């Protein structure tokens, strides 16, 4: 007898079976956590984008109302009626108009220097009146707008000479140091003869929108863009370089996806009510997976706990099921002082038969004869109809316990039986031994609750069961007992048994009907990988279709696209389990399901840019077991996701750079010249690229970190009683007004209020 090798193999198999339970539960709970996080994020983002839209639109309406008031200004109307150059009689009106524009400019900039200039262009005299003074158009453009850029000057002049109502234009000016400046215009006034006379314009820094968005946004890690009808980004176009957004494709309230800087973003859009602009919210996909990942870690801990419990349970099962047989074998071996044998079960059968033969007597021989006759009659009742057997008193006496109530036939067969080997005798012995085990183990388990008779029919063991209790849920009880005995046989004898069940029919004539129904269920053994098949399931499943929705297909493709092979494999395995084990669809429906799922993997391959010619799915068919089909799909999905995994190695390098940036800022924040551009020069990178790396690595903007570092130092100095002016200088601010404005933005109070409060 081999020592403990088989026992340990059984222990290992039990351990593997228990391992699947926490894995499946972990996948289900992770999927639920991801969907729940996405639902809450959608609600929050919808509220946030509406808030940002209302704030920005209110700001635009404010500027537009000021332009309308200027259009109704008496001085502008009178000056627009002047033909040719202005005379001395117009000087006072020009002076008054300039003062009005200067006062209006100061009023607009009370919350920030975003209104660069307010101007009125008089085409008749080619003059400009602005908050900076009265001058020729050429001088105005050279001093304040474009410098020596004549092309931009001509473009602006042409634009101002045309008809525009509630319109805007974006141009690069000196005010924003190379960044585009937004010019809001109002329709030009008409003179008495109907010719064009004047155009009112407001030069606006688009940074005002970034400032408003930053103040209203309560969620970190989000990006915002404002897109006009031509697809141009209004706010901070240099920050979102490389981001391509089609204005016409953006749908209000719809969720869309895009890829920017090799990262996937979820977009939400809302339309402005003032201009043909669209406000777009960009949320990184990783924010959702990060939230769901916390729940995943909890379940990983649960998995290890379940593994430990599984190991202990498997050890206990080995002691209960294997040790009694081992003790019995040791008794026989001790009596004979026999050496170890290769086939424990054959040895046990031989010794059992020998023991029975040695102790047999006349009564035992007679009992055996009665059993043979009984098996003959029951075999005849199963193979032939009741009428074909004719009336037989002996049959009526032997089968008297089965005359009343209903009778049900169970057929037991070995699943995936091995082919005949070269040693014919050993092969026959193995089959005989297995029938013996089935006969005794399953018969013993069922006889505890049912009256039954067992008959060997070829390679099968048939069991006729009599059911008289009408209130008993016998179908469920039979299935439970069979499952328990099947597990016992597999764990102790290492082979699988399939049970085929017919329906319960009244009287002896019902035995043949139930047997034929059980034989009909045998057809499904080759198509499925079953443990228990009833005729009712076979009859019902012919009308069942497979369960595989378009949403499930999209999830598999999305998981492959995100290079998450384990998630895609879990989706596939769940679909296969539902159709093969829960729904138990017909073989034809299962075959169609496999073809559709192979098409899903091919679609996923096309999405990630891989060829679908060699995905390892050519040999997937219904001839394979369910586990083999799962393995084939898993190998194909892992092959698709393997190439993209190398891209994730770049993330670690950016983390080191972010740490160096933070150290540099903390060491130099008291330098008033320290900004994003200066930091970029120190690290030999462009400001936009450096900001992008830092934002991606830390989740916050680089400018915010610089300001926050200075504010933290300012709070410390204020707590020590240092004056506001000195605090502004030591914290790295150029002047106290800038310091007060930024301090209130970050803390909600002014430095003086904080100091007095303490």
C-alpha cells in the first residue's frame, strides 16, 4: 500500500475546490464596489458641472450687460455720428468717455485683474478710446495689443469693421504674454446714413474661467475645458496641449470617453446659455478603480482567511473519510503480514469477497439466489414494458414492495471512463471494482430514506426507488444524497460518478417509463460536464436560451482594453458558469454561446490593435469540458493583455521626479520669482510638461502646491505676531495685496482677521 501520496493529493484537490469560493466572492464584491463608486461619481460630477456652468455663465452675462450699457451711452452715440476726424468740440466728450471706461475697468477688476482693457473703436476717424487713453488705432495696437505684429493689427481692424453682435474673437496679445486673449464685442452702432460707426470691445483674460472653476470645484483630480464651436479650448489652451475634442460630437448630459496623455478620461458636457460654448468635465478613469480597489484589498484578506479554513476542513475530511479505510486495510494486512500493494481498492474487494466466501453457509447461498432472481425481474421491468413481461406470480411476490406508490429509476455511470488498456484483466477488474463501489456507497446512502433495489446493467448501476410519501420533496432530497455520495467516492476512490434520473411513475408499469427517461438524459453527458441530470431538466432545457447580454460583452471588451486580464477572465467564467451550470441551456444553445463569446474576444483584439488570427481559440468546442473551455478563453485574454502591461512601468519614474519638485519648492518658496516657469527651467522641462507630470503623479496642480506652501509659512509667521507686510515678503509674495487675496482664497479669511482672531 502506498503511504500517504493519495491522501495528500485528495487533500490538495479539496483545498483547490474551497479556493474558488473566496475568489468568486471577491470578484463579485469588487464589481459591485466599482459600479457603486461610478454611480456616486456620476451624481457628484453632474452637480459639479452644473455649478461651474452657472458660475461662468453669470460672469459672461455680467460682461455682456456692461457692453450693452456702453452701447446705450450718450457720449458713444454722439461721437459715432461724427464723420471724419474728431474736432476740438469733441474733446470733452472723449475725455468723459475715457473716464467712464477707466472707472468701469476698475469695477470689473475688483475680484482679479482679468479685464485687460475696455475700448471703443470709431471706424470713421480710425480712433480708439480705451481705459488707457484716446489714440489712433495703430498706436493702440502697437502700445497695448500686438507690438509690431502688423498682421494681427490688420486682422483686428478688419474684424472691428464688420458686423458682430454678442460675438468674440481670440488673439495673442501682450497682456497675456503669448497666451490667447478673449475680445468680447457688441454690435457696432449705426450712424444717420446707416454706415458703420463704432464697435465696443472688452479684452478679457481667459484665465478668469480657470479661476472661477478652481473656486467652485470641490473635487480634486478633475480637469475642465471650455470649447468653442471651432473646437478651440478657451481656458488654458497651453495646459491641455494635445487634447483633441470635437465640438459637434460632445453631447449634453452624455458620458463619453477620451484618451489624453496615455490616460483614459470620462467626459461630461453641458452647453453654455450665453455663447456657443461647451463646458467639459474630464475625470480620470483611475479615480473609480482606486475607490473600488480599497474594497478589493479587504476581500484579499478574506481570501487568505478562507484558504486557511479550507486547509483545516480538507485535513478534517481526510481524517474522517480516508483513515477508516486505511484502518480496515491494516487489519487485513496484519493478519496476512502482506507487503504493500499497488491497488488498495482491488485488494480490499478481494479480501472482502474472500471473507464472505469463507463464512458463507446455505442461508447465504439461498439469499444470493433470491437476489439474482430479484435483479432479473427488476432488470426486465426496466428494459421491457410491463405488458411484455406478462403476468408472473413470482414477479408479483418479489416486487410486492413496489406495487404501491410511485417508482423512480436512477442510473449511475462512471464519467470519463478510461479506455481499455493493454492488460485486459486489470481493465475489467477496475470496471468491476468501480461498479462495486457505486453499488455499495450510493445504495447505502439512498436506502436510509427510501425503499430500493439495485441492478447492474452493463457498465451502469440501476437503482429502482419506491416513493410513497406524497408530501415529501423527494427530488431535492435524492439530489442532495447523490451529491454527497458522489463527493465521498471522488475523495476516497478518485473517480467521478454521473447520476441520471427519470420521473416518478405509479406502479410496476412506471419502472420502464422512468428507466427510458433516465436513458434519454444520458445524451447530455457528452455535451455537458454534469454530476446529476434529471429528465425534467432535459425536457425543460430544450426551450432555454443562453444568457449573454450586450452589456456583458462591453464589460469584457472594456476590461481587455484596460489591460485587466483577470477581470475579463472573471466575466467570461461567470457567463460560462451561469449558462452551463445554472440555466443549463441545451447543447445547441451552448454551442452558439461559445461562437458569440469567441467573437467578443476577437472584437477586443481589434480594439487593442492586436491581430485576431492566432488567439488560441480554434479548438474551443462542446467536446471539451467546462474547465478546459475556461482555460482556452483565459489563455487568449492573457495573451491580449500581456503586451500593454509594460506601459505601467513608466509611472514609478514620475513619482521620483514629483518628490524632487516638492523638495525644490519647499526650499525656494520665499523667492518671489519662483513659479511654474522657473521650476521648469530648473528641471530642464517646459512648464506645461512639468505641470502635467506633477498633476498626474500627485493629483493636484503644481501652482496650487506652490501657493499652499507659501500660505502654510504665512500662517506660521502670523501666529508669531509678524506684521502682514513682513509676512508677505518672507513668504515669497511680491506685494501685500496679492498676498491678502491669495491668503483669503485658500483660508477663507484675511491675514488681519486671522491675526486678530488669535
